[in-house]
C-alpha cells in the first residue's frame, strides 16, 4: 500500500521550520501533498496564490535535494476533507512545544472522530526551528529585520516581494 500524507497549514508564509517538516515527511511517506488551508473567515497576510507559489518554490529546492514526491495545493474547509480529497491516509504536523501539542492533540482527536482511517502523525521540530513561525517571519518583514534562517530555502526574495503586494 502506498503511504500518502498531507502536511496541512496556513503557510502564511512557509518557513524554514515548515520546510524541515515537509522534507522529513517526504523521507517517510511515498507521496506528500502540502495542503494550504485557506480560511474564508480569516484572510491572512499573503494571498493564497502567493502562499502556493512560495511553497512550490520550496518544493523545487526539495527536488534538487532528491525529494521528487512532494506537491502542493490550496484547499478550503477542513483538513480531514483535504486528506480525503487527495486520498491521503496520514496527516503530518510538526510540534515545536507544549502549546503546539495541546492544540494538535485536539485536532487529531477531531480528525479521528470524522474519519477513523486517517491517522495523524507528529514530527518533533528540529531545535533550530523551535522558535520559527509564520508570525515571526511576518514580524521580520514588518520591521525590516534580517533573519535568512527563518525562510524556507529559495523563498526569501519571493516572500519579500509578495509582502509588498499583500492585500
Ligand atoms: O499553519 P497553521 O496555522 O498552524 O495551520 C492550522 C491549520 C490550517 C492546519 C488548522 O487550523 C486547520 O486544520 N484548519 C482547517 C479547519 C479544520 O480542519 N478544523 C478542524 C476542526 S473542526
């Protein structure tokens, strides 16, 4: 049986921490779809098409690194439905700290309630990314601070350009 996973998130924007989790998921599963969840009630900072383009740029870096089993799509609605839509049996989430754990444990329980055949798998954050978040990247951009290590490989210039075009 092919092991097919989604890595869901807002990716507003993708960070180095997301990249690390996607890369490690790609090493475990046969195929990984990065699911960019667009919330109709919360517009986010970056436009969905810009978030997707930044994720696709990071995926091209993964391909250079030998991982050719990753793609990305935007979805509206529930994570569990995104998994079903692409035929994934696994939802992969990165965990940085106990707050992530508390939130994701609840999400995993809800997912199981909706579809007991979809398993949630947690990947612990690498120590260097424990404090990296999309919120942090947006703060860097807002205040013009530099921290290239927070951006997913290949995405810094693009994300800076998109930040200037945000809605
Ligand atoms: O990158 P984030 O913001 O931590 O991602 C959170 C996300 C988008 C994965 C999460 O909020 C989510 O799954 N949203 C979709 C709505 C959903 O499935 N809710 C489940 C409870 S009903």
